[in-house]
C-alpha cells in the first residue's frame, strides 16, 4: 500500500477498519483526528482551551487514543504542525521489516543515522564554528 496516496485520499475512504492493515488504520486515525482539529471553531478554541479540546477529541476518537496513546498525544499537542511524512516513513519502514525486506537491526541503524544527521550533526557544526 502506498501510504502517501492514503494520506491524500479522503479520511472517509475505506472506513471499514477491519479491511485495513494496521498501518493504514493508523494513517486513517491520524487523518481524522487532524481534520477534527482543523475545523475552524476547534482551531480557534485550541488557542485558549487546548486541554478541553483534547479531552473532547479523546471522547470522539476514544478508540485511537486508547490503542495508540502516544501517537494521539503527539498529534493533539500540535495538530497543525504534525509531521505526517515522518509518520509515513516510520510506517513504511515497519512494513518493510514485517515483509522481511529489511532487518530490524538495519532499519534501526538507518533511523539512527537519519536522525543523527537531522538533529545532532547540525549542532556539532555550529559548535565547531564557535
């Protein structure tokens, strides 16, 4: 499954979760939660009543919050800046490991290098310049 196509599809497409892979279900949950937060009235309330809006989302999307609490929390902290591409990368990597296209160790090492290059390496260069 191409997760980028799933992300670009309507959140209501293929709503039968039982027909989805776990990764597709996760993407659908995330898209629906973000769409919820993007409603103009909720977007406005998020500025002053963030915790209350998250509580309401918890009640509406309880299954997502219960099954994937860390991910639901990440999305809810700042739904307008949520990095969907990073989620898709992780899910694609998870699927590759599951399909034995890559080993868990290689996937883990690859992520380590990627995030080292993204987060650590730039700070080392600026430290070296001082």
